[in-house]
C-alpha cells in the first residue's frame, strides 16, 4: 500500500524496475482494462555517465506516464499523459495516480532490461 500526501491509499502499479524503460503493462481495475506506459524523457545532452542513478525529475529529465482505457471493441482512449512529479496526486479519468519520491532510474536501464538500481513506484486508486 502506498499513501499519498492527502492520506489516500493507493494500490501499487506493477512497475518492473528490472524491465528497463520504456515499459508498458496491462492493468485491470473494477472491470476496466487499462494499458500503462512509462518512459524517461531525457535529451541526449543531459545523459550522465552510464553508471548514473538519475533522481527524477530534475531540470532536464522526467518520468512520463501514459494510461489508456482499453474498450471491449478494441478502442483505446488516453486518460493520462504527463511528466510526473513526486508528491503530486493526479486524476486520470476514474483513477487517482500517485508516484512517490524518489523516482530513481539507472542510466543503464534506458532501453535496456536489467537490475541496475532503478526504483520507480506508482500507485492507483479509484476516485
């Protein structure tokens, strides 16, 4: 369980830090199918050493999260697409989302799976 600044409790999203970034995963909540995608927005000029553990966000680098509702007819509707900031609770359609600090992404985890020290957590709750 993850608790947001408001006191709301969030169930953890199945973010796999060893899968690297970008990554995506399905999520079923209250009979609604969602597809989540996470990636790191970082310009080449802001890439640090290959061993760096990036604490996001900073001046040039952000974790971006997208959530889509998947319809039974195959349609897909985006309900959330943002650069996320720790400590902010977000509304995404019928969901509340929260990504607590710190958001740590290993430079080696960009476009590469493996356990390099990334530690990104996210939580979801119904509104």
